[in-house]
């Protein structure tokens, strides 16, 4: 790969009609070169193929993509690598859940959905997913509120034969399965599939023209391959079904429009904004990481209560060969969104948020994990030594 696959962009003019980021503050000069250089160093150390990132703040907007040429040079399938830049499409992974959460809360605000009413009363067909009578009875108790706070006790995977891992509201269990059940309820209420009403009501409106829950023909040229391990590419069409838990595809620039829209209120009244971001469930501390987690589950989102930044709203994503992060910090008017395409064993989230947010102390959500290898140590220049004089002679000096 050559330099044409590495593009760095500072967005200097923001206009909704032109499909660029909208609603941000005035853009000032940002030394994007420094960010790009440091980001490229991080993905090289993590053995990650590429990184796409967009950040907005009162200081300006930066959006760029960096590609680890060394990774692709070692890949057995180098010939299939596509041009990667800031317009490329990545899998958004579990960040896919955020638009669904918005639709559920907006429908509740509009009186079309009661978050505390059992979901089967809106769509009895959801009970077909459960094989045992005991699980069907449990399924009759789950609500949208439980789904959005991950307290249904449904698992994260297992969409064909669903089963509970406890009684609803018994405990916190992160659940993609619950999100899919809620998706089927919203689809019944709206009379359309999620990919259709998300495009018509949200993505088209925000200028997210290449974002979709379903595979699009244009992705044949835009979608980035994911890598399970060096040289083992994962098919870009891996997810063919529309699933609110993981199937969204987008770019960091386009999803930043969604984050910016949320900073402006997302058409939610102050009352419903407060309900969406109420801290309903305390997230347990991470194993091996000391201290209080200060992490809470909202309706769809996660909040880290930071002494430095205030409330940090975020959601991460992991489809094994693709990973990402979406962050908004209302008090600072900051958004940060990035995606990369590798199942690297290293904790890359911590160094990336350190680089872009510059916290005095690493965010708790991104602590732990396997630290990146140290950067290569620059070797001192070698100065040739003058040959030693023969024994018995007196050395001369210039």
C-alpha cells in the first residue's frame, strides 16, 4: 500500500446540506499531523491494520484514517485489500444499539411505547423464540426498560434459541439478545423493519448517507475487511441480517453526526433526556482493576462519572474482527468516534482515549487489559572508533 491510502482531513466548513458534520462549533486550527503520527504509532504497536477517527470539540474538528502498511505487507491476502480512507465503512458492532435506544425512548415520549409494559403485549410473536414454558413465562415479564438497562437476564448471543440466565431484573447481564427482541417490538409498532425506518427517520435526516443496518451494494467498494488474526480476513458481509445488537455499518464521520445530534437534544424533551441518562444500574468493578468503577447503565448508553470531565456518555463495540467506540461529553461539548478492524489482544481503547481526550487519569472504562508493547527504542548513532595503534608505538593526535 502507498500514501494514497492514508488520508488526513481537517473539516473546515460544516454544512448539513453538503453532508458534512453539522451543528458543531467554529473550527480552528488543529495540528492533525501530530495526532496522525501518534495514532499510527499506536496501531503499529497493537498490530492493527487501520484506524478511522473523528473528534469534535470547541477547538475544532479533526477526521482522519491511518493505515498500518506493515500489517498488510505481511497479510497472505494483500491483493484483496481495498483503499482505506476517512470515507471507508466499518462495522459499528454494539454501537448499533444506540439508534435503537433512541427510537424506543422517542416512541415512549410520543406515547407509542410504555417502557414498563411487558413487550409481548405489543408483539406476542416474540414468545416463539423461547423453547421452554418456564422461559416463555419469563419472557412475558420483560420490558423495554429492562432491555435498555440490560437487566432482562437474557444472554448476549443465542438468537435462534433464546433462554434466560436468571429471572428478569435479577441481575445485570449485557444482552444483545434482548435488543433483538425489542427490535421486533418496534418493528411491529412501526410496521417497518428497523433498517427501513432507521434510514427514513434518522440516517437520511442527519446526512448519514452510507450508514445502514443491512448490507448495501456500495459496500463492495467502501467496506473494510476485518482481521481475526494476521492474514485471516473476515468477510465484510459477515452480518447479513438486520440486527440492532451489532449489524450497523457506518464511518466515524457519519456516526459523529448522530453524536452531535444527541448533544443538541435529539428531539427529546428535557424530561425525556433526563430519563434516558438516569443512572439506573451500577456496573460492577472490573476484575483486577482497583477502585470504584463509576460506571452506570442508562437507557442504551453507559455513563462514566468523571471528576475531570463530568458525565461521559459512551458505548463501545466488539464484533471480534471489528471494534469501535462512540463518546460524547456534554459539559465539554466533545464527541469522539473511532473504528478499527482487528481482534488485537491489546487494550487499544485506553491509549486512544488518552491521545484524543488527554485525561489526567485514564478513563476507568478503558483501564485494564493487555498493555501495548513499548515503542521501539531509538538506537544511538554509531561513531566508528579509530583503529588502535600497534603495540609499542606512541599514538598521534590530529
